[in-house]
C-alpha cells in the first residue's frame, strides 16, 4: 500500500487545529518568529484558512507580529484580510496607510487595496488617496479603477479605455497558444457562467443553462439530484489551484468529470513549472483578470471576467450571490469562501462595474 504524502501546508494546518483554541495565537506567533520565510508563508495560509471559525487567534497573532520585522509582511496581509472580511473598513484603511512606505516607492498592491476600500467605504481623505494611488498603477488597472470610481460617483462610465488595452494585449496572448476550450469560449454565441450559490436551489434554471452555446462551471460541483436547478452540461470546468491536491476526489463526484476540459485558476501569474493534470489558465489571462478586478478573485469572478469582459461574449450569470450575508453557501452544501477573497468588493464590482465593462451581461434570478 502506498503511504499518503501530505503537503507542509496540510501538516501545519493540522498542527494548528490540534491546539486548544486559547493557545493558537501564542503557538502561531512562536511558529512565525522561529521558522524560515517559506514556513511563515504556509503559516499565514493556514491561519487564514482557520479564520472563519476562529478569527480572534488570527487577529491576536497578526497584531503581535506587526512589530516583528521578518514576519510583518505576512502579518499585515493576514490582518488586512481579516478586517476586509469582517467589514472593518476604517481599521483596514488605517492598516493599509501604515504599510505604505514614503514616496516615491509605494507598494502597488497596497495602493490598489486602498482604492478598493474607498469604493466600499469612502473616507474624508478619499480624493487624496485616489490621487496618490492612480499615478502608480498599470494602465489596465488605472483605467478599470477610474471606471469604477465613476460608477461610485454616479458619473458616466466608459468602458472604452479598458477595451483599448484589452484589444492591444489579447491578440499577443492568444498567439502564444490557448487550450481548445478557451478558443471555443472566444467564439461562443452566448455563455452560461454557472456559480454554485444557494440561489440555484429551487430555481428551475437547468433548462435555461443548457440552452446556452457554452456552459462554464466552477470547482466540480455536485449535479446529480440538482439537474432541474443546475443542469448537467459543462463545456469548461474552472477550479482554483488550491484544489489541485484533491482533484482525484473531485473528479469522481460526477460521471464524465474526469474527461472535461478543465483549467486551474490562481490570482497571480508565476513562472513555475506546469503541474501534472489539467493545465492552468495562461499567465497572460491571469494578468488581465487581475488588472481589471484584483489579484485574488474567486473562481466565479474570474470566469465572469474572462467570458464577459476579456472575450466579450454575451453572458448569463446563474447561481452567483458572492456569499452575500444570509445566503447559505452552495446549493449543494454550506461552504464559506477562503478569506483571501474580498467578497464585499466582488459584490460591489458585479453590481456596479460589470454591467459597464461586460458585453451583454444578464443576471438570472438565481443570481439575485
């Protein structure tokens, strides 16, 4: 029998979970102070994964380690994500401003986070913050955020500048070679992007989903028993790269999942070797999605932006509530999104910016 090999991430998560809740903050703090950088990265991924059920140990450990220089970047990011998920936007803004070094070398990721915070909870200093950040961002990000700012202010918002950047960059990305499913997406007459939100339950949307020229699903959902609401067809499966280690179990959920065209999604492009199994979304497309929205989108928002904005296909959204308060996870079970995803911002983006940026985007009632 072959022994099971667990990743360092899994082993560390199990070590944290084994500690009594009252000891976790001190244990994490000690771990982060004494381990090398790679282990600190794992530790913050683990801490964030445990956040949903035990947020206060993460808050305590991160706050204490802000004064510990080697761990500060990881501590600040973890604390920022906690503030974001809990809607603590004033505290988030103060933390971001404390992490911005003096000009002329600001950190673009913090500047972008500052502007997303201003979109959700504008401050008295919003005008100064927008002026500070916009000059330091890439052309695509700057144009997308300017459009979002206009949406916030109720001013006319023009998608033309964003589409100009996409028109210049997309042909070169496509020329490097695309998986066949993406080539099909680029030519689809219309696309159903099917999320796993609880709004699908009882929606009777199955037939409407299957009527589209192309159907995109996320993260290998359960379909058996839910056909009337979710349909069965799938032409492209997108999954988050954090699920790659458990793909062997996910593809057994439904007949045919193991042969579906599939692509792994992650927030930031890396030049590391391709992993075994389904290919990843090409780096050039990852950069476009990140530039339009932000670096850590959910798999669902990635699919929406790819279909509706990057490839400009007519899109209908099914089963998207972006984990809105009061909604119970997925239509087939209670699931919470990883804390790295900024759900409040994704809801704002889908409601305000997507109708301007996207090409003929329709929200089915299951995405209300």
